């Protein structure tokens, strides 16, 4: 796929801007504020399942599962999973996708922010998740595309962020990311 790498880089950059994370080329922070093992590469295993090969703009709800697993030897708190959407050669607006997450037995709307033409929304509790060593949590999310969603190739991925201390400032640092899931958006049938 031509331009796939640029699409992935753009999506990750959009999520980083949304969360206030440091640029991808920055050196890791010296220590973690809420997760001692977060300074090592990929301390959280993040998976996104349930993404179909194609969706119809204006179609019904589709259920996804976002799983975060702590691979460190310490408790990690304030973990914030973020779901990111991008579309090839298209700028996404917040009205293109509607996301809801299941919390307390009810579906609750996920606020989406647009950055660099991508959409990003935090999934789960606003204070973040806390996971013991080896513990996993699976968050249920449902997605629906509006009739005005741009047609063509899209991708989604999930990134988990943890607060980290660097130069006296707390920043959101990516501690796990899924492989991108590609899908096509078609017109309503």
C-alpha cells in the first residue's frame, strides 16, 4: 500500500498531539510518575480486536475490544488508552465517527478530538486505568460512521499513554501501541 507508513506516522502524531506526548524522536523520560517500568520499550501490550474489513458510512454500530496488559513488574496507574482513526488523503472531522465505551453497564459517548486530520479519543475512565503486574483489562467500544464519513482506506490503532517525568514536567508518554487495523469505508447500500 502506497503511503501506508505516512498514514501510520500521521495517526501516531495526531494521538501524540492530542495527549500532549513528546515527539516520537524524543528520548525516553528519566523515570515514570505512575509506572516504574514504563521507561522500557513497550511495557504495555495493547491489542484492538473486532475491526472489520469494511464499513458502510451511515451504517449501524460495530463492537470493538481494546485490551491493555501490564508487562512490567510493578503496578502501573493513570494509563490512558486512546483510539485513533486516520484516512488516506482525507481530513477527518469529529462528526465522521461516533464512539461509545461501556462503563458501569452503560454506553457512554467518547469525545473525539481532531489533530493533523486524524481523530483520537480516550477510552475508559477519565483518571485512567491502574494495572497490577501481569494484569489485563479489556474495554468494550462501539463505533458508528456517519453518512458524511469520507469513503476510502482508513486505519485505526490504539495507543496506551502513562504519565512520565522529564525535566521537571509530567508528559503523556506512549507505553504501548497496537498494529494498525486497515479497513475501507463505502457508501450506504
